[in-house]
C-alpha cells in the first residue's frame, strides 16, 4: 500500500522503517520547512500548494505529528482515507477540548481552570492553592510540547511573569499533582474496533523532555493496568479512533491514575516496543491503518528507552553495552534536540538497571535515571 504521512520527522521515518517489510511505500508531506525523514519521498511545502501531488501518490494517509494545520488535514480527509481522524487531531491539538472530552468520559484529571488574562491566572492560582495545591501548572491551550508553553507557579504573584512568558491568549491552569510516578499507556485500535494494549511504562522527564521510559513495570497491579486500559478504551471508542493512541497519566500513592494528556500518534514513550515487545507500536499503527490484524503487544523482556538529547555522546561505548539497540535520527547536534534513542534489553530487571546507569554515564547532560520502584 502507498502510505502518505503528514509530517516528516523521526516518528515518520520509524513508521516507514517498520512499514517496508510489510510491502508498503511512503510519501511524506512536510509543513514545517525542516524535514528530517530520510526515507521514501518527501514533499516539503509549508504553503500546502503541492497537496494534490501528494494525494495523487498515496492510498491512505496518517500523521506522525499533531501540530499540523487543521484545515489542511481536513482537506486530506475529504479526498483520502485518513487515520486517525481529523476530529481526533482537533481534540488533541487543544487542551481545552481534550479536558472536556476527559470530563465527558469520566476520566479523572487534576483540578483545573481556564483563564484569559494574567489577572484570571492569579485568581485561579489563588483558588487552587486554597483548595490544597502546593503549586499550579499553567499551559498554553495549543502548541505546547516537551515543556514548551508552560510555567509552574508557586505564588499568585508570579502570574504576570508567567502570562508574559507563555505568550498565549488563553491558558489552562492545573493543580500540581503529588504523584508517585508518571506513566503512559499505548493502545492500538483497528478499523473494525479491535483494540490491543501495551504494558504501562514509567517515564522520567527532565526539563520537560522525556529521558527514560521503562516497561514492563515490576510493581503494577492488574487493577492499575486495567484502570489505564479502561480510560484509553473510552477515548478510542468515543473518537472512533484508528491507529496508535497514547495516554499520559499520573499515578498517585493509592494507585489512582489521573489523565494528563493524550497524543494521537506513535509516541516517544513507546519506543521501547521496537526491541522489547512482540510487535512494535510502529508496525501496529500501520497494521491498524491498513485494516490488517493487530500484532501481539506482550513485552518480551525488561526494556528501557534512553533518549539521546543534544549531543550523541560515546556512540561506540553505547554499542558496547550488552542488549543495546541504537536508533539515530540523522540529525545534527543542537542543545535540547532529540537525536536518537537507545533501547536497552536485559533478561532481568537488576541487569537492565545496571545497563541504564552505564548508558547514562556515556551521554553528556543525561540526568541520573530514577524509577519509583528503586529505593532512593
């Protein structure tokens, strides 16, 4: 099948790498002016003028990035099968719409307010703190990711500075959650409504950027896994979704999960599945998009994804680690830039943790790995 991908970054490239063995061919449509995918054919066109040329070359379309012009995506959907749908993209592009959907589906979230000015931000901060929040997180309604468009406030007096820093006309303000850990669940829904789930992964962020994702977790009860599966299943069915969906969650001390946000695509926290699961998230996304049977999602061994940020570090040393699988994106070094990731696989959890520590020491600026199940 000829598959079109809106966006031409590393996620699209990894989709193509998983799709070629299935007999697929890929065309990318880049709207940013800076594509990094180096496989298949890429049409670089921020204006959208060559969209018809793109559509003529593909049978079905998906996307690897949610920050796309919605009118362009809706135009694509009018001419070609598009998975996930434009409606799923619309919701995931807008935190207000996303939170409204969570509320409608009874998916619990942190207490939040919507504000349109610095004064309203200060009022919301004051109100949420009076209700027990030690701090609040202000986020832009649209466009923010990897920590961008966000600010943490510990005093209402910080509202004016935060409002100017974020620079958006409307913000969502959330109570800071006192969580045990951040986790994510990745699910795949096929064209006929069939759904499979991957095991929960624990995620460690630093400065708003994901650094480590580990799965399967040794201390996740069946009830917590089922709780996460129930939440994401509601989202999939509500949106009549096709493809991979990711739901990021906060796990509290009592095991309760609060939804943070969702992503309508293959996700950084699911990269571990490339080498640690029976079927990767990338292959399963393509299976869903094409109407093929979904693959098994079982973990085959303890696995940790280590993001490579800013500088490549000691590549030779990384590859000398037993059980290491290196995935580089072909990007030049730059502070804060995702250059690739390393999947570390081991026969048991203690061995895996040793390998993660070893890898972190070979990556300049990498934070020390921390996981909730490891005593500090």
